[in-house]
C-alpha cells in the first residue's frame, strides 16, 4: 500500500456509496425471465454473489465469525476458486485498511470507514 490518503479517501467514499445503494439493487433482482431489466438468472446470481461478503469482511478486518452467517461465510469461502481465495487473503493480510485509517488519525478517513461499516453491517446493510 502506498499510503495515499487522498486516493484511499476517494475510493472509500465510492465504496460507501455503492454499499448504501446495494440493498435497493438486491431487492430489485428478479429470477423470473419475464421480469425485464431486473432479471438475473439464478446461476449467474449465485456465481457472482458468493465472494462479496468475504471480500468486505477481509477489507474491514473482521476477526470474529461466531454468528451463523459468519460461520457460513467462512465455510463458503473455502469453496471459492483459488484465485478468489488468494485475492481475499491478500486483502486480509497485506492491506489492513482499518489499521491504516486508525493510525492516520485522519477524522475524515475514520468517519468514512465508520460509514462503510454502517452501510455493510447496519440496519440496512
């Protein structure tokens, strides 16, 4: 990581915006082939959606997987293709964003990180 605070802030704001829009997008997906632009085949949906929680957990530095969803996420992660598992491990072990944000002491970065956590794990996440 090149410790580019401005670049990290810009990308974290983008991630927060995406996560805030995700619940509406997920609710609009329809497996019915006659549903028009909201149609997504079940095969495509399952294939694409599996790794997102694992990537976000790694990005946010999740340490505990005690809940049912946490344990299930770890189980599913083991079944991901090796290139995705390697990518997730790289995020988890080499790009410790929460630690960097905390060490930076930058209140804007800390606020955006809190917003990302809320968008991902909060009431609407």
